[in-house]
C-alpha cells in the first residue's frame, strides 16, 4: 500500500514539474487552448490501455498540425539581431547520409559586406568554420548546416559572424544517437493523461506538459513540415498548400504550362511574433481562403495559399512591396491582409469599410506599380448601423465574434474577385451603371444581413445565401459565393425582395421604405470609428408600367457623411443661418423599358434634398415670421437663377400654400409650397429649339432642432406632383431626428 502511494506521489510531483519545466522559458508556455473533445476521450482510453501508444500520438500530432500544441523555436537574440535553428535536437544520420539543420538569421542593420562565417563548437571543444554569403544591403539569410554520421554526440554551440565582426548567437543544439522508432512512452505520462481526461488538470496545463515532452523528445512525434520560402523567417509561416503535381497540357496546339495561383495571406499582429491564438486564427483563415478560391478552379493554375502571421500595424501605399520583401516572395497573384487592419485608409480611398478589394496597386510617378489583387479584411471592425424593419432587431448587423465577422467578410471580398475573374467588369445599366461583380455580392450581403439581424438564418430563403464550412473543428458561416455569382440576375434578386417583404421596411405607411442617414467619420480614443444615427426619412416603393420603371435612388451629400467634405452654402443668400450643409439627396427616376438589352433613356422627375442649417437665425421667432423667412429665401433663390451660370431659370414664382405640419415624432414642420416655370437648354435639340420649359412644384420645409434646423426641399414636375402629392408630404412627415449625441 505504501509503495502505491509513493508511486502516485512521484507521478504528481513529476507532473507538477512538467507544467513549468526549467528548460522552457516562461514566454514559451502556451496561452489558453481549446482541444477537441475526441482528443480527451483518446487520452482517457489510452490511460486505461484501451488504445495503443500510436493512436494516442496521432492525437498529439493533430494538435501540432492544427496549431493547438506548438513547440517553441530554438532561437537566440542579441543587439545585432536574431538567430534561429529549426530544432533543439538532431539525430545522427545513417552511414553515408546527413541530417540537415536549417538556420535562419536576421541582422538588425544592413550588411556592409557579403561574407558570413558559421562557427560551430562541438561537445569536445573542437571548433569548425564554414562560410556563406548574404546579399549586400540585406539583413536576412538562410543556411543548411549538415550533420554527418561521424559527429560526436553531445551539446553544440553555433555562432554566425559578419565581416564587421558582429556575431549572432551562440545558439545551442544537441546531437544524439538515433533512437528506436517505436520507443515506448514512459508510464507516468499515462497518469497525466488520465488526470486530464477526468478534468483533474486543465487543458492549458496538459498542453504545456505535452509541449515540454515533445520538445525534449520524450514523446516522439513526426511533425508536419512546411516548405518555407527562401528568406522567410520560419516563425512567420503558418500554412502552405500542399500541391499535387499537375501535368502541362496542350490546348489548341499550344502548350499551357501549369503554374500555381499563389495567394499570400497575412494575418496581422501588433506584437513582434504571434500568439498561439493568433496563429490558430491565421490557420483557419488560410484554409477558408483555399476553400473559397477553389469554388471556381483556374485551368492549369492550382490554388496555393501561403499564410503568415506577422507584425503589421497599418496598410499604406508601400505595404505591398514591404510584405513581399519581408517574406521573400515575388509576384504572387493575390495578397490578403486580415486582422485589426481597417480598410478605410486614404491610400485606398475607401472609407468606413470592413473589407476592401482592388485589382490594381497604387500607380503613378515614383510609385510602386503592380496589378496584383489585394484585399483587406478588418475582423476587428464592426457594422453598427441596423436596418429599419417592422420588428426590432434580434442581433446587430454582424457577429460579436471577430473571426466570425472576418470569415464572412473574407468570402464577400473573394466573391468580388471570383466574379470579376469570371465576367470582367460586367457593366450593366439599372438606372445607374453598375458592375455585376459588385451587385452579385452586395445583394447577397444585404439579404443575409436582414436574416442575421432578425434571427432568421434557418429560414429556407435565408439558407440559400450562405454555407457552413468546417475548419479545424470549427463551423463557420460564410457567403455561398457560387450561389451569389451564378444566380445574381435571377433567383437571388427574388430572394432579396422576398426577405425584405418578410421582415418589412420599418416604414409607418404602406408602400414606403425607410432610409437612415448615419455618420461615421469620428474616432474614439481607441481609434475606432463612432457610428451615429442622425435621422431617418421614408420614400415611396418603386413601381413599373408596361413601358417604364420608376424608382427612387438616394445617396449621402457628395457621397460622404463627413461634414468637411459635404457640399456647404454660406450665409445668407437663401437660408437665414450661419451655414447650410447638404446631407442627403434622393431622386425619382423614370427608366425606359426595352424588350432587349439594358434600360433605355433615363429621366429625373423629382429630387429631394435634406440640408442641415447651423445656427438658424429665425429660431424662437413666431410661426408666421418663420414661414415668411422661408418664402423670402426661396424667392431670392428663384430670382437669382440664370441659364448661363446655373443651367436653368426660375420664372412665374407663385406661393400656393404656407402651413405647419406635425412630423411623426411631433416636431413642427414649417412648409411653403410654390410653383414656378423652369426654363432650361436642351442641347440635343437644334440651336433655335434648345430653350425648353417645364411647370414645377417646390416644397420647402424647416424643422427646428435647438438652434439648428433641418431644411427639406422637394422639386417635382407639376404633373407628377399633382398625381401623388401625398408622397411628397410623406417625406416631410416621416422625417425623424435621432438622438445623435448618444451612440447607438
């Protein structure tokens, strides 16, 4: 009985030592880990002798191949740089064979000469030297040190010296005699596995123990090897597609050589090297990238994904050449940057985006020129604004989990690229000139966002939009890009409309939709963009006749929500205020339908504009004074117009109504309705027939908001207004100001 207790005590004592082994630096201990449940089952069965050592080692190999269990790098750093070996221990080779020790080094400064000296001190004190070269002006080098059969067993020290006398190292490694292939695992390790299987010790402690045992070669595991590109720091490489050899083909009497479609995927970290969790994320993203790119195979171009995890703080115009130089890779077909990197940077001219894709790099005089596809996926970015629907949202527009957001955004951007590869620009006309590669993906994204926000992902309509992909024992939901690209003109549009009808538009009146205006140009202390809902307004549904399609199209003033870039008018030609800023524009378009081809001619029948008046001068005045100020300002505007400078003239100005409405939220809406005749030039006509005229109806509404005011104008052809006056008054009544001092 005493003997058994002593064995148990010895096992516990030994395991406690393994958790913080003296030869493992504290920094090498792994952070939080997630282990598949079947590995734990295996450990319990192995501890009970129900499965063999080989089966248990397979589970350990799985953990290593999927970056759950990582062996620390054998490296040494000093003021001159860093030196790395690919292992801590090497076995003596068989007779007439060699074992290769791969060396990677990086000097802190560029080298003045090209020669490097490798100095190795053996266990017997004997010193040997070998020479190699490094390209002048560079800092990195690789070297293969060959261990021969006659090398003495024991501890070695390796140093690299440049022509300036600066040394990297020494770095230790061990050469040992070759051990038996099927060496038994020590019995006490089974005790550890059994305690973990019964949850007596944590996942993290068990993985750290395994890490030490594999590193010290107590448990022998054949690790998955990656073909590291020359010049790349081996610690950066996370994943590389294992390509099978594809023969060249002859097509139409022309030899088509097989070349891989190489994609560099960079997962960014803010640290010098990536954590275990960041490496796992990089591995997941790499395999998802490979899955998505293989949706549309390229003849004679097998997909090759090379994934790295490296320090990268921002994306600027020289990031592309920097990345290739740092990784030692030239001319990839695509580069994808993933992580907490925002795509809304001035160098890419794409603001407020969580994902970005382009097929051209920055070009111009003294700029780096290229035509490689580049993508940025910011999984740390959020889409805060929500859709207006008949029911309150169940979820935000996107997932709370960064990698889940990033996976869907990755599919979105690769979808753009895949459709562009398949169809080119795919320009078509639908009131606006559009690209099919944009419409296919954006329609799918909009429909999916409705489904996600309303908690309807298992609805049969919604399930058409996405697929579930298993990567490293995790299930990710991503856009079904094959469905989006193959069905963008037909079924997917019908699905989008059906989903909109299912969730409702959020408008209070049937036949109307809701548009939200929000701003996202300001940043918080953490440099994250702050999204503020500013106002909402309702606009009529689109409709068709036999000959025409009528639809409302809206955009933000000058295409941006940043006031400094929006159209402004100074005081006081039209408005009695310090400044007027154009925020929102909507137009009613009449599109000529054709039986073949795209839409025909496009006519603008009406325009609605929302302005913000800063420090309106009539604030606090009587209702009659405010209405008179609006009328006088509109008269000044009409009277000052000229065809040569403004493109049209305003004549026969006549006020039809001055009234006060109440908006849906109970604010006073001071409204002046007037008619005028619009004279303009139609330059398509002969010179003597160019002057045309059109009766117009104009409404001007001022809604006060403290010392400021919202100014809503509608300009409409008289016959259109007379048929649908309630539509234009609905613009006014539906206008709702958000509490934009409080972020949503």
